[in-house]
C-alpha cells in the first residue's frame, strides 16, 4: 500500500560530495550514486550517510530504507557502470542518468540546494529499456507480457465519452492497492455536495484511527485538528494510510462502500465489507494465519464482525505472525479489487464532478509526468493515483490535453507468487503514456 510514488521514490537529500560547499550549479560527486549505491554490494556506512545526507533527510528516511531502495533497483537493472548529469535549465536542477550493465538506463531528477550546494532532492523518474518500443496499441500487450509471463497484466485507455482506445485484459480483476482511496475521495466529495461536511472542516487525529505507513500523519499528535482537504490531499498525493482510515471511519464504511457502483466498479461485491488499511495490515500480518483463512472463507456479514473485532489487536503486532512482509500475501483473496476499466471509471467519475478541490487533490503528485501545463507538455492537466504492495502494482492517470480532450489510462500488474518490479513497470507505463498523446489530441 505504499503510494506508487513513494513507489516512485521521492527522497529529500542533502549533502552529497566531499565538498560540502559545492556550488548549486555543480553537483559534485554524483558518481557516488553509481559507484557506491547502485551496486550489488553496496558499501555505504552510517558515517557516509551522516557525511553526505542532511539531518532532515536522515530523520525522514533511514539509512536502511535508502539502501533497500537502491538494492531493489539493483535487482532489476544490475550494477551501474557509468553515469551522466545534465542540467534541467533551472538553478540547482539536474537529470541524473545511471547506466547499468544490463543496458537499462535509470533516470532521476536531482535537486541541489543553492545555499549549501548539497543535494536536496532525488526523484526516480523511471527505467528505460531501449529495446522496448510502443508505436501502436498492439505493442502494449506484448510489452506488458514481456515483464512477467506468469503474471496478470492489464491496461485500459478510454476517453471521457467512454470510447475505448486501449483494452488489454481490461476485464480481469486485479488487486489494486491504494487505488481504493479514489472511492474514499468520492464519498468525501458526495458528503460535501450534500452539505453534510465542508472541505475546510477540521477533524481531530484519533489514536484508534492511526494506521502504518505509507504516509506521515500517523506521527501527528492525538487531538491535532486537520482540515478534510488536507486529509484528502495526503491520502492521494502521498497515499497516507492514516488519512485514508480517518476519512473512512469519519464518513462511515457504508458510505464509502456505497460509492463503488456509482463510480463504476463492476466488482463491487468483492470489496464488501470495505477494509481500512490497518485492518488489512492486521488480517495479513498480525493475526494467526488460520484466522486469516477463516476470514477469507466467511460471508460478508461475518467478515464485518471480524473487522470490528480487530480493534483489540494492537498495530504493533503487524509483522509478528510469521508471514513475510516482502512477499505477496493473499493478493487474490484479501485486498481491494477492480479492473483497469473500473479504475478509469472511478477516475473519470471524479473528473465529471467539476470540483476545483478534487482536481487540486488529484494533481498534487503525478507519477511519470513533468512540466504539466508547460509549453513542452502535451497535457494541460493530469491527475493520478497509484497503489502497490508485494505482488501488486496499479497506476491510473486522469489526462487532459491542451485542446480540451480528456481521458484515463490505467495499468495493473499482479503476481501472487513473487514481487513485481516497479522500475520495469514504469518503463512500460511511461511509454504507453507517451503514445497516449496521439489518442487524446
């Protein structure tokens, strides 16, 4: 349930290089990304971390997290053999390209802090396989299958008039991870439209509604007042699980469930009762696996009672039941579900509400697309929601061209036997997005 945009790895970085006063237009020692981090045998100590990274970064990202990101990336692309740094034309902003022994290129956006000359931002934009080319919709299916012959993959591109441009296994049911948060957002919008609530209304942080990362709101003190707009923004932009659970419980589970059919989920019954994120964590990784299987085998009414009983299970028990946190766990039976067509229906429903706030929330953080609305971009506006857990990837985009055409691209990848590669998935999705420019003129 990490947001695919964590998933896309945004890091705030400070302090790379032996010269801590390097100029902002001269990103010194960028070779350390290639020579020290993107290697099978990473040699980067706590001392290195404190030397090259700012204290604010170290507070938000542990060294083990940083190393795990590059270790996972290495498993996909192999060791880095060379690199290049190219200015983005703005002060302190660069493109960092890392080239691997497998022939793949890893692209990062890199920011250098003007005042200190230290690296202040690092965003993984994608992995490029030069052998993978998408020049027609017929190329998308083979490109997806090339990722995983044993996995389940799907893609839909449809315009706001419901015209289907791309349909590859679009009726398959997928685990969608945090893409479910679109339905929570829809329920919030409906409640506000009915004047039951308002975007600027404040909701207090409650301990029993706190979840686990992704996100940061679990760190807020109990009782702190946060606007519903901020809850929604965090839920979508950084896939904050605590934000999602607060809104789910505040609005009511039934209210969120009730949005599944109006928002076009043709597999609504699979999502009832509608789980919170912490409930899913506990079901998979806290309680006895035998109880998990009993839950899966139960009817909806019994499941709901089981979910309510989970309130007695402490969140610190997550990860203690012996089930691996890094391998796919019941993704075909215990998740939130939808097809790629369902995902697009939900996104296009939200777009059809013509809400300034919804557009703001959905566009706060968009994977794979930069410069939206700028002369160099085909798109005047884009919204996004992704979802993931081991074995699950989902990416759904709301796209509006400068000529006013509107559409949605959704792509999913599931494998219930092994983790799937975000980096390789991003390559296919990114190239499909580029070709989509010809279909949403």
